[in-house]
């Protein structure tokens, strides 16, 4: 039977667990409530803080049923999510059932630890911890990137929180959870044989479901949509390691089936792990060496089955499963993913069969783009898939990768690109159907091509060993039909949010993605000179701005509202009121339009070695500056995304011919202005790549005078009265990508 038939199998209903109301009622009106019997919790009014970090409620008796009678809150509803701390409820005994209620306002809503056989069901775990996002519609903030690579000491929960955390527990059931306005939905840490089904953990700023060293789990018929950060439509698509479903560090033999994980950073993101690769010491404290590379053979995320999922509209990859062996990717849909549908770098012996790849790769970076991308892959079979309108249908290649090539994992598993199979696929309208680069002994057979730009692109090394048959068998290593019939769950969430199709429906706020369930005043773009907003989910009827300085608003016919300061040279905090047909929004902002005088010049020396000579060139007479190929430009704001192209890539600078002619590398700038600040507490923030120094009235506020990737620096100060402040930014670029930005934030009175 073709694997495609698994998608036509009706979902088998399962009986809902019936919870008889326990006769005992326990009042929760304080911290450290200990539960030792089946009961119903009666939650007192008002928030209850977890002051010692071990849970407001602790369930410590085996085999009991606990119902939550209402919502346990750890913080006031209007508190910022990044201030939440503690744990709401801790389950610390086997075979406990926790059901029917809500937990909010904590770093972790519910924690289950060493509780084999636990059931967590019918809970609303919305409104728990989330970090404030610094990325804006105009530019990405590098500090927003997640760090999923370490969690052996509980880093995920400590850094990012969760609605539900399950640790060191087997045979648990997690069903019918609802999570919104939180960073992470469900975290599994060393969990095996769990059943996770019928949950909706969507519109989150991190991970819908994340697994660490967790294997043999069944994850079926859940919604993990819009788990995303690091995206601004048409501006940048980073994802920042967010994902609908995340698997890190040797998660094996999991079945992930019939889930909706659309609009994620990645839909499904699986990485073998740093221990698996040999980048860090093993947990048994033995250092990986050339002598024990055999330990790394096949190590990673192996034998996972990804069946019938919808991972469309991902910012980066629909499915990323790298350094993995024996993975089955069958019957999934990948529509409109920014970089590619499946990214399986360094993967081997996997089956990619019967999937739909449509319109992927339009935002790809360099070599990575399109339907299926595999770098350094071995023995993978790409069979009977449908590719339509992708930048490239299938791309297989080998390239220089010095760091990874030296790892113990690479020594054990190999890094060549060889023995890949591309057969019986349909390519329709793809720019390139199949591309091979330094790939040995590939099989390309029985494919069909319709209206493609180029059927096959291959370098000489690939063509010389290319085989055109025989066509391989398509039998997967597991019986997908039997597997589908034995999955938990009542239905499928796939298609339930079809009205939100397209990456343009990803709208980020400072706390996470907009859920399209209520009106929102969304930031379109901010600068120190002008802010622009868009009203979503309602029709704007009026706009008013209140604040210091010469401020005005423009309400445009497309629903956008602009706030403009007409007098440069002043810092202008403001409050904007936008009326609409369902009520009114109020938001705060700040403008600081200035007349920045920017001197651009070729660095006469490495500024790290001789800063005195470098600054002498920066402060040269104007005539000397221009004679030496420099430029003098006036701009209203410092927002320079040079990329790899230097000043020519920045419109406010490139309007000047001399600035436009500056080199992409080896140049510097000094920017100076005077701003009048109202009384209050203030923060100045820069993001720089490379060196930076910020001065206020001639005093150095901070200095990072070295080569570095895009990095944020801040300085804070207080003013008792209105004060005129002289500002000077010194910055240099060595080589590669470059960026420089400056903004002002009001911290309070």
C-alpha cells in the first residue's frame, strides 16, 4: 500500500477520561499547599506567589486525582510576562491525574517531575512567562535568539519558562491543553513513552512542544501553530530557533503525526545535539576523543517518524532534521516555507516520501533554498513527492565545512554526499527541479517534469558518477498504516486555521505573535524620526497624540497611523490614542528626531591597534576629509544596516555620492548630535558590528572597541530637569557584514 493512503485513514476516536468530582475540597489561599489525597482545589481570589520556587501547590501522593477549581494565578493580570517567577503546581508522585482548570502568572505553570504514569488534561496554561522581544519590524535584535543547545541543567525552563514542564517521567499522558500568550507550551526533559495529543499550544514566542533527550513518544493531532519569533514580513526571516516542535540532543524513535505546526520559525526542528556531535564532553564526564568515535556512530535523532503533518508557512524550514539517521518523512505538507521545506544536512538513510512541497525557498540564503535540501547526505531516498513552484525542488551538495568535518561524529558517520536517490517525483513549475553539486553515485530515475526552468543542474563531479536507474523500492521501514491506526487522539487540527495561510499573517508584538483573536494596534515601523502603526481586527475612527514637543498624527485610509515630531533635536515621549469601532487603544512611544552629522572615512589603520590615528582621521578638517575620499552627511536617525555592501546599502547615506562610493569594508564613521532630554530616567542603546564607543558630553558611556558580531550595548542615566546632551558615536567596520543603530528608551520618571 502506498504511504499516501495513511492520510485517508479516518482518525480513530478514543474515549475521554471521565473525572468523578473528588469529595474533598482543599482551599488554596497561600503558598506551599501540600496535597496528599484526591481533591478539588478551591482557589482563593488574587495572586499567590511561589516565594521559594518549589510550587504554590505540591501533589505528593501516588495515584490521586486533583482538579483545579478555577485559575491559580501567580501574578496580577496586568504584570509584564517577563517578571513572572516560580511554579504554580508541582506533581511529584506517580500516576497522578491533574485536570480541569487553569494556571497563569508563573515562570512554569505546571511542573511534573519523577511522576511516571501521570495524566495532565483539560488545562488552560495561558499567560505564563515570556521574554520581551527586542526585534522590531525594521530590524532584528540578535539578543532575541533562543539557545536550545543546552538543557541538562534545566536551562530551558530557567531561561524561558513554560506552560507545562515534564522532567524524568515515563508513560505520561498530556492532552487537551490550551496555551496562549506564553513563550513555550510544553517542555519534555528526559521523557519516554508519553502520549501527547489534542493540545493547542499556538501563537507562542518560543516552542509549542520541545523535547530534550526524550524518546519513544507519540505526538499526534496537536496544534502548534504560530510558534515564532524573529520575523518581519518582507524585511527579515530569521526564526531565531523558534519552532512548533523542537527535538534536541538524541531524541529517537518518536512518532510525530497529523499535527498542525504552521507559521513557525521552523515547523519541526530536530538537531542531534552537541554531545552527539562531540562538541562537548559526554554526561558521563568522559571526553570524546578520536579513540572512541564509535560511540558517535548513528548518534543523534534517529528513527523518528514524521507523518502527515502540516508545517507550511515556516519562516525558515518546514522540517529541519540534521545529523540524523533513519528518519521517515511521509505525507507532510510544506507550503510557502521561507528557506526550504526539508533541511536534512548531514542526514543519512532516511526516507522522504509522498510529501507536498509548494512555493518554498523564496527567502533562502545562498545554497539553502527550495523543497528538499541535503548537505553532506548519504543514502537518503527522496521518492514520489510532489514539487510545485519551488526555487529548487531537490538540492544535494557537498562543500567545505572545516569545523564540522573534524568532530568525532563526522569521523564516525562520514561527511561525503553520496548514494542519494531522487526517483518517481513530480516537478511542476520549479525554477530548478534537481541540483547536484559534488554528490557521488546519485540515482535520478523516473521523475516527471512539467514547466520547470531546468530539469537537472549537476557539476562534472556529480555527472560522472550519476546513475539513472533502476528505480528503488518505496517501502518504508515502518508500517505507516498500522502506525496511524494506533496513534492517540480524536481528530486532526490540520486546516483549522486555513484563513491565516501565508507568512504575511505573522505579525509580531513585543511579547510574541498576534493571535488574530482581538483588535491589535501593531507597530509597522519605528524610527527616532517617525513611528507608524497599523490597526488590525478593527476599523480606526480617530487618532490623538499627547506628549512633549511638536507632535502630530496622520490617520491614513489603509488603517495606518503615523506619529511625527516636527521639531528635531528633542526627545519626545508620547501617548497615542487610537479609537476604533470596538473601543480604544492607548500606547506609549518615543521620538527623538535629530540632525546627526555623520563623517564617513576610510580607516587609515586598524583602529584596534592605533585608535589615536584613527580618530585623527575622523576629526580631520572637512576639506581634508573629502579630499581623502570621505563623506559628510546629515541624517535624522542612526539606523544603518550595511550588510555586506557598506554605505551604498543605506538609503539615507547613499543619497550622497561620496558616501555611496565608500568601500564595503575597512571604513569608519563618527556621528554627532545634540538632543534635549526631558527630566526622567533614560537608556541609550546601540547595536554594532564592529567596534563602538558612545560618549555623552565628552564622557565615555561604553566602549566595545573590537571585532564582534551584531551586539547590543546600553547606558542609563537620570536627569532631574530638562537638559541638553551632546552625543558622539565612534564606530568602525573591519570586514564582513556590518550594522549600526542607536535608539533612546524612557525608563520612567
